[in-house]
């Protein structure tokens, strides 16, 4: 008898410090930059996940950076946790 599988919605919680931009050929999450805000010595990037545009992320990148709104990036997620939803 095959085991029944139930699909549930979940949320992933990730801290900005656990996100890192990687090369397009590396594994990761495809994202698109919405805003790049200079904050003295680094930029705060606000982006959304391409596969789930309602999922917004933010991370910091050191200057210099040529990233701007509309740029596609790939993100490595170093750590985080999953919160199941009912």
C-alpha cells in the first residue's frame, strides 16, 4: 500500500546575513532586485523571488556594486528554518 502524502504550505525564515549572491551557474534561488539603497560602505538590496514574486528578501552587499532595480541575481541560502502552516 502506498503511503499517502499531504502537501502543506510552509514559510521559510531566513536572516539577511544568511543570503549571499552567487554565480548564475551555482545552485541557489533566482531573485530580481527591486531596489538598491546605498547606506555608506554597503548597499541594502531589496529583491523578490522570481518563482514566488510575493516573497520579498533583503540583504546587504559591500560597495562597489553595480546592482540596480531589474537585475537578476542568484542567492545562496546558508541557513534558515521552516515554519509549517496549517
